[in-house]
């Protein structure tokens, strides 16, 4: 709730707001079941700008052409994005009429890079303002994330809000992690769309059907995350690739990889990556590869496969 809004004033929006995207370094899916995850923010992932419309009674429109998105928050409520945006604005006591919201993203949508969390966080900031308590922003984002993903762990909303590198355990405050040395990652979008809720449901199904098999795999992902964090903080970058490979194989065992993602991980390793894994929900979306030395051969190999990789540097802080 936006406790600062006087009761006699029409709800309003701030002129602009932004949010980070995210790349999950390790721990996805296991984080839904109580294990830790490490995620890095992708700064400048989405900028939203809000302008008043001439008709104060016209429903709020959210248009993000790069994501093929143009929805009205009254007429399009069947659309999950419209529903999520309406719920975030209502949660923040923001307006549902009289505004046009335009978005300029630098990340693709539905690729596992946190586009829905970036949207819901930026929207909450448009309504709550730049000085809003980050935990209030996360709570508002989660209202929208539940529309998209059912019961999300909250890692995406936390990293979209705070950026940096975070250790996240469900139900606890996110913990910023000090990275000892820069980490050069190649993010490779497979071009295959995926649905986070379906992927999370697949793991839950496997856990219910085969608890004595799937539970230790989730625990092993948690142990991989702890080892990854120790290596990140201690500057043992040579261990990270191996741990990423472990994480990928455990996720594949839980049923959330795909032949394309497996093939891209093999291809990245063959081009010199120290390790590669799916990132996010899997099934499609992206893989991440950690370069042993130069990223160029990995980028060239992926371009030759018709893909459009992105090099990001996770900075020490
Ligand atoms: C999605 O980005 C990450 C998952 O672990 C789901 C979640 O944490 O809510 C697959």
C-alpha cells in the first residue's frame, strides 16, 4: 500500500523508473524448494516512462514494442501481462486510468533474463517513486510475479530491485555478495520460448513422484551454490566452470533442460568455455557460459549457429 498518498488526491505516477534484469548464476529451481541461489543483476534492463493521457478516464496502456506488448489494463485483463500490471498498480494504490506507460528494454522477453520481474519492479517504482523502500517494491513486484509464475521464490524480484550479485534464500532478506574478480559470461538466448510456471511444476511433479531421487538432487544444487559462492568470494574462478557444469547436469536430471540447451552447453565448452549451464527456468530461454580466457571464440561459435549472444561482466563490489 502507498501510505503516503493523501486520500483526496487522484493516484498518480512518477515520470520514469527502471529495473534490472537478472541472470541466475546457480541455484534456480532448487531455490523454490528452500535452497540458496546466486543471481546477478543486468543493469538498465528496462526503463518505463509514464505520461498522462488527454482522457483521464481512459484505461492505462502499457506498450513495450520491443516485447510485442501493447495492452490496456481494463480491456485486456485476459492477458497475463495486463492482469499482472493491473495488480501491481492496484497494490501500490496507483492509477488504472489516465496514463500511458511506454517501455524501452535492453533484454529480450521470456528468455529467462528476468523480463517479468523487471516489468513489475519498474512499474512498482513508477507508482511508489524513486525513494520507495526496496522491500515494498519487491512485495509489489511479487503480486505481479504470482500472476505470471504461480508461486515464485522471489529471487527475480529481489535482483531486479537491488542489482549486484545476491545470495537469495526464500523467505530471508537477500544478501549482497562480494565478488573477488570480474566474471565474464556469455549469455546465449536459445530462441526457444519457455514458461516458468510449467518448468517449476515439472520439478514439483518429479519431487512428488520420486522424492528420494529428486530431493537429494535439489540438495546437491544447493551444495553447488554454496561451493560456487565460496569460489566467487575467494577468487577461485578456476572452480566456477566445473560447478556450472555440475549445476547444469543436475537441472537436466530434474527434467528442466532440453536437447537444444544441452547442445548449446556442449558447443560453448567445445569453443573454450570453462563451464556452461542453463539459466532461469530452462526448457528454452538462455544458457550462460563462463569463458576460460577470451569470450570471442564462444561468441563466434554461437553466431555461426545463427544465435545472438551477449557478453556481460559481473563486477567485483
Ligand atoms: C526463474 O527465474 C527461477 C526459478 O527458480 C523459479 C523461481 O525461483 O521462482 C526457476
